C-alpha cells in the first residue's frame, strides 16, 4: 500500500472512510480481497509470498493498513514482513495503543513502515522512520504515502483534498474516491520530492495511480464504516499498465465495542 487517505470522524454518516492505492511489482503473487481462511472474521487482500496483508478489516470493527517508507538503503532480506503487522493486529484482541506499545521494542527489525490501526474506538498511526513513534489521530482528514504522516507530496495532497471535499459535502458514494485514486497525472517537476531515486523515477511514482509494465498500482480500495456499524469494503484490481483486473464488494456488520 503506497497511498492512504482517511476521513476520521469528519463525515456526518461515516465514522471512518478510507481511500487507498496499493503499488507493487506485478509479478508478486497476491490474493484479492476475500474472507481469510485462517481468520474467518477478517476481510482483505493477501500477499501470497509472505502471508501478510496491506489492508484488512474485520467483523470485530478492527482495521489495519501499512505502507512502506521510501529509503535509499535496500531492505534487509531477513527483515520480517511489514504485511505481517497487518495480519498480527487483525488476529489480536489488543487495543491499537497496546499493540503499538508492544511493537516499539521490535520495530527496528522491520524495513521502514507506516502503520494505521483502528480498534473500534481509536485510530492510531505508528512508524519506525527515524525511530519508533506512535500517535492517536484526532478527528479530521489525514493521509500517508511513502514518507511520514501528512508529508505534502503531490499525490497525497490531491487525494487528501478530494476526501476532505467529499466529507464536507457529506457525499455518500465511492465513485468520487475511486476517480481520485485513478488519477494518473504526473506532478510537475517543481513539486516532486527528492527521495534519492532520481528524477525519472520520482516522475514515475508521482501520480496517485501508477501505470507501468512491471510495477504499478495493483489495487484501489475504499472502506466506509457508518454509524450503524456497517462496513462497506470495495476493491478494484489492476494488472500491468493499469489494465482492469476485477472488482470485489462486501458489506458486513462490524458493531461498535461495548
């Protein structure tokens, strides 16, 4: 997952709304969003090479999502999978804060990550970039890509702006959000960050939706959790160069904790 925007208690109907793109190599084996066979109350995609996930939600009103942090140093191949953090939280009964507290002592073992955790009450952000830290997010519009939370990359600003307007207008459908996730316009050179990958790669990675023959956006997802405890999960999948690869929609009850 490489771009996530969240509307947290900022919409009159939805306690939490999320729009996200997952960018990955097209050859990496992936299962589409579905109920997990080993954890039947969890719904989301699976990384078949490591067994983790990038975005998942559950009937227990829990949600987790992860992005990588773009670093110049290649990740250690012996590092544990960042996708395992999503799977571990979804299987856990710990609060978001407790999960983050226990993660602190081992966070450096992972390659750079941004982690979003929702436990039905709290929305929490954690990262191991430049040392581990976590914070409880206040109501509002938040976004993260491959730097830390709310770093103003062009793709992040575009998606966050759309979600902010969608929330302010109390829009109800996901069409507007999927359209924003499908935005493949590259940013102007003057707006590009310098993450050390070179100008051509910065250009290639700059739009919300990345089209490429070997690497690009593999999935776009929109999740909405309403005040009645119904969770709506929609995923659109893509193959090389952005070719459509299928769509999955699921709605289920995720009651508030008592």
